[in-house]
């Protein structure tokens, strides 16, 4: 009777641990990737795809249940017991990894190397557990050994899922940005990943599109990009400049000039009198160009940004003989979100 009770406790323990991990993995960590996978599998304009994409809780619960059910054939085929019982969830862990392998292009985005490494790891785990299971054991400290063994194996299975599943932070951020863009929630888009140091071309363009769509108050539509563009890490300024010029809008063109360091074209194209106030980064570019019209029309704003620019120049003077990377790092904390710093260190 005691032995049966212990076996039941082990089954419940492993089931609860795996259920919690599977649900958290699907609902919190892979939410947008699962939605993208659904759209990839089914037509994006279909009712089923739309419903599934907006009911992620139901989808996560369903997939968690499927993963748990796979423990049944695992138990029948692998036949692990007591301290090794968690190894029966090998198929379940693999299932979670497979359905979260989407890399933006392929549903199975794992590389051959990843499959080989994971396959060898699972084979070694299986063999080691079989060897351990065949060794006679005393009843001394049976329950602590059982608990420790299952916790160790569960941890290894979770690692397999994390290794094969897609944990690319930029991909997840891009998928979230795409969904927010579809929903028209541009303010939340600009808050997402604001302090991150990594980006890619797709993320750069999505953010720029959000900036062009946010409310600009009394200023021309799209001029919000002039207040936000250089507050973020930009992975490829030239590629973003080309994409913005293809947009065709006037504000997009001004932003593309700044991205390529073409302050002459920027000053020739900007209509200063149409802004009140002039967006932050537009004014910083005008300060660098010593634009007299901006200085006359917005004397206080011009003087404020010129003071920042003068301090930036003075900070760089003692570092004139140092490498570009050292000069960049030395001024990063105070000036990385200014156009002055971007123009000096990010334009090639």
C-alpha cells in the first residue's frame, strides 16, 4: 500500500511540474511565436486562424494537455518508475520544443546541429536512466532520492525544450511589434524594448513606422519620428534610410537624411515654420548645421540643444587621439540618445 501511494505521489509531482512549465512556456514565453505559427499553418484571413490567434489562453491550455497526454505512450514505452519516472516525459518535452521552433520562415527552425546535439543528449539521458534503473537499491532515504531524481530529470527535459525551442529575443520582440502595429497600438510599440541594446532591420522599420503614425499634435503628421528616432538602438541606419525613402512621406524623407548624415539635404528640405516646436532630433541636426533660420525662430530651443552639443564636443576633445570605440563608450551614457552621438559614431 505504501509503495502504491509513493508511485501515485511521484506521478502527480511530475504531472504538476511539467504542466506548470508547459503552460508558462507556451502562454508567457512563446505567446507571439505560437500566434505566428498558427497564421503560418492556416490562412491568415480564415476565421479559425483569427480565433486561435486571439484566444491564446485556450490554445496554451490545449497544447499543455496534448503534451501531458504524450506522457502516456512515454510511460508505456519507456517504463521508468519512481526516481526515474520523469524520464517518461521525454516525448512531451520534445513536443513542446517542436511546436515552438518557428524562426519566422520555417516551422522547424532548428538547425541540424541543434537536432544532433539534442538527439544525442536525449539518447544519453535515456541510456543513463536505464542503467541506473537496473541497479538494485536499498530502501534507505528512498523518498528523498526519488524526489531528487525526478527533479533533476525534469530540469534536464526543460533544458531540452529551451534548447530546441526558439528563444531568439529579437524574433519574439518583432512578432510582438507586428501584432501591436496591426492593432494600431503605436505607443505600446515604442515602449517595447526601449532600453534594449539589440535590434535588427525589421524591428528598426516597425518602430519607425510607429513613430510616423503617433500623434504629432500641432506639428505635421509623421513628425513624431523626429522626437523618437534616435532614442533606440538602430542596427542598420543605411537600410532603414532606404526603407523610409521608399515610404514616400516628407517626414520619412527627413528622417532618412538624418540616418545617412546628409544634413545639407535635410536643411534644404525641412520647412521650419510648419513646426511648433521643432522635434528634438530635427533641432539637433539644425544646430550641427548652424542653421540661422532655426536660431531666429526658436531661439530658446536652439540655445538649449546647442549647449548639449557644445558639451559633447568638449567631452570629445581630450579623447581626440583615442580609438573610435573608446570615444564612443566614454560618451555613451550621457549622449547616446542624441543625434550628435549618432552622427559621430553610427554613420558609415
